[in-house]
C-alpha cells in the first residue's frame, strides 16, 4: 500500500531496493558508536537489561559498547532485505508478518497476526492554517500538529512583529500562546475517531482570536504538567523540481520499548505510554485506539512563492521550537540558519529534569 501511494499519488520513481539500500548497508556493516549512544546505554542498562532482546542487541559482553566500536544490526539488515524484495506489504501481511507475530507471542506480547493485518497506510489531507504570510500545514490528530499551527495562528492575531525578535515580550507571547494551545490539546486531541471536535475548527480565525484575547501581556499564566520529552528525529528535503518533504519518526523512549525480536531484529517502539488506564481520561487504553503522540512535521507555502519545510525533535518542545523557527523566518525575515542558531526556550520538561517550568538558554539577554 505504501509503495502504491508513493508511485500513484506522489510520482515516486526510486525502487524500494534503492530506498532501503543505505539502511541495509549500515545495519550490516555497522556504524561507529557515539558518545551519546554509549553513555545512554550505560545509564539505561539496569532498567532494560531484562527486557527481551535488549542485552543481545545493545550491549557488548554485558556492558555498554565503547565509543568508536562498531554497532551492527545484522538481523535487521536481513529483515530489510526481505522487505526490499517482497515489498512493504510483507511486514503486515506476508511471511515476515507471520514471523513477527510468532516472535511477539513467544515473548508474551499480546500483538497478533490479525493486528498486523489490520494496518493500512493512508494518504490524508493535512491541517491547514491560513496565515498572513501564506498557508501553513501540519499533521492531523492523534499528533499535536494542530498545536503547532494554533501557536503561530494566535501570534498572527497578536501582530507579533511589533515586538523585537528574541526580546522578553517576544518570548512571553510565544510561551503564552503555547499555553493556550496546550490547554486545547489536553482537552480535545486524541485518536480522531474519538475526538468531540474537528481539529481544523481550532484553526478558525475567530477561535484563534478568542485564544489571543486570553493572553495577558504583563502576566504569565500558571502552568502544570506537560507531555514530556521524546526520542525523535526530523528531516526535510526539497528536490530540484521543488518537491518538498517534511518527515518525522520516533520510537518514543531512547530504546523504544527495549524489545528487540530474536530473528527479525525489529526494535519495538512504546508510543503506548501516551495511553492512560483510567477510563475517564481523554487518551485511555482500549482495543484499536491510536495513542496521542507529539510528532508533527510542518510545511509552509508563502504568498511570495517560497516554500519551507521545518520540524524538530523534543516532545512538548516540538511546537515551541517550530514557533521560534517559523516566526523568526517568516515574521522577522531572518535567514533560516540564523533562525535555528538563535537561543531557544522550553516550557516543560527536558531530558533528566522533572520540572515543567519555563527554561531559557543563557544566550538570551538577561
């Protein structure tokens, strides 16, 4: 299904074998272990060592791999080769699916072959914000794409440009807009099949104007608990024909669920952490329900003909860094590299910290 969507809807020309060739090479030949991989493995060793497949995959002689040593994933390379030969459908409905289902059952995981059969890739229309600078797009729920769009939509209502970029007033209004958007997120955003309101309605000018009026220019709204950080990568590319891709992927925690299957070498993610066991909560666990997650790749098409793809890692920090990059680039006309290099802020938790306070880099003016 994914291959069909690529070829039919997006005019994809490269064969799957080429798309997976680099991943297969690095899984087979290995990559040098970085300091962060080594130190993080050591930090998480005690917590994950008894999780099926973790030690065999991520440890060397029972310890964290040394910096500069070669980290290989040969079982995963074999699995990727099979996908390149038989198509992505094999993962969900072929021989590989049958192997995965057996491996999961053998280690006591409740996922079954029927669950893999249920999966379908979808080509969907993104959320769209009509901004004074152009149109901005992001992903639909259960992502927090609507949050990223709401923040810059609220700031557009407030005429952000009247403040000097990176001034106290600029940061204050960005943070307060974030709080307004987060409150909507925490009240409504979940699996779209269970949402009480259409996410696109939160981007209506009248609704954004109402939220903008809630912001006090002289006072910060108290803030409680956020969604926390996540282990994520974002990348963007624009080709010679002007085709743009904004791409994001995550297994949530550093090693996902820590589970690595013995034959296929597949490392399973743990986005299910977003679920609650309390049936009264917005994102409670139940069969076939999609978990809320923070991933949200963004794209802007400006009125002057320019296009921009942007995004970031960072859980609650994703919409906030997107806000900084977008406003600095579009509202203030800064060079993209300058927009990225300038100091950042974070309302919420970052790695190794449990507080949901507002954190600012020391490079900001006192």
